[in-house]
């Protein structure tokens, strides 16, 4: 039968959003609150989570909706915590219709040089960025498949398409792969449950400040000091993020994609087009030839 997008109406339904205290997660919460959805906001940062709930309720009220909200501090790397989130959300609202596996961290640019692999940093990033998505699938998919009226959005990244010797790139490549795989499985089942893979380019978020939530056990080695090139790269990333797409614009792209039953969600088509060299090398079985610098300097 092929893929059938199910989410055409939102009012009165419920969305669960991880990483909802700031950035894209908060923008998703605000956008779908304006559409009349009840919102479950989860994050590891409790103070900003409470502030986010206030902002979300204000957005709903301004749009003429009387919604319900729920907040819960959750470490998405903890499978039991994500399952408890699912259980409490379903008990409170009866049915979960939208799931945003959005929580993510950036890791340290110092942990993946050829001469220094910081295993704790890699574990932290992959636990949050990849296992957070896996845990979300494990906890929510059975319920959502059963009722069939819903959509899952996994936040990957353009870093999930460009080569990168880092935990961040590894985690996002994996998220792209499992999300595309889930699409195929749902299609084979003729399911009305939708799924999208969000691959942002530069977006104005605080992901470069992920260290604020880094657990003590994952602190990068004190033996490594940034080189001048690494410091310049870090400065470039922060500047590129600050000048990137606004989170509320990304949220509108996501809204439109859910309504259309669209799988891929890109914020920067210049970056997508920059992948041509990589795909040509794969097809021709030649050594990698991607101009990564040109792709990274792409603007929205």
C-alpha cells in the first residue's frame, strides 16, 4: 500500500519532546502547542525545563488553546528513565501521538584526534545521541504502533551525512541509518505511523555548550590541550551556530513535513548538494573526495 501519513490534525493530541528546555526542542514544543497539542517536555536541565513549560503554555494561550503540559527530568541515555517517561505520559494523556527524539550533545572536539581518542567522551555522546533515540523507540513504539495515529521525528544532523572522525558524527550517522530503517519497516507493515529524519545544518542553539550537562565520569582528559587549529575550528562552529537558522523556523519545517508525510527534513540544501562529490566517489569506488570545508561554510 505504501506509506500513509497519519497526522493531519493536532488539537487535543499529545506530543512528547526530549531536549525540550531550549533550542529546537523548545521550538517544537511551542509550535505544536500553538496547534493545540498537549505537551510533555523532558530535559536533563530542571530549572530551564520549568521556564520552558511556562513559555509553551503562553504560546498555546495566545493561539486560543487550553492545553495540558507535563514536565519530567529525564536522562535519555537511561533506558529505565525513558520507559518511566513513556508509562507516565501514557497514563496521564492516554495516547501519545508525536514523539521527538531530540535530546543531543556535541561532545569535545579534542577527543577524536588521530593521536587521542577519549573513550569516556565518546561513550557520553553516543549514549545520549544514539541510545537516547533507541531508548525512545523501545519505550514508545509499541504504544504508537498499536494506535497508529502518530509520527516520530528523530533529530539527526548533517553531520550524519558528512564524514567525521568524532563521536558526534558517529552518533548522527547511526541515527540517520536507524531512522531510515524504521521507515522501511513501517512501510512494509503498511503502518499509518509516520517517521521523519531531521538533519539540521547550522541552527542557532546551545549545542556548543553541551559541556554544561557533561557528567563527571565523561570529562575529557586533562592531558589534552587545544591546538591553534582546534581553537579556530571551535570558534568557527560557535559563530556558524549563532548565525544559523532560528529554531522556530526549523519547527515550522518539521510541522510541514509531518503534515506531508515527508521523511527527510533538511534546513540547508546547499549542504545537501555538497554531498554530490561523496556519492560520486562511492558510485565510482574512488577515494573520498568531499570538500568538507566548503560544505561546512555553507549558509542558510
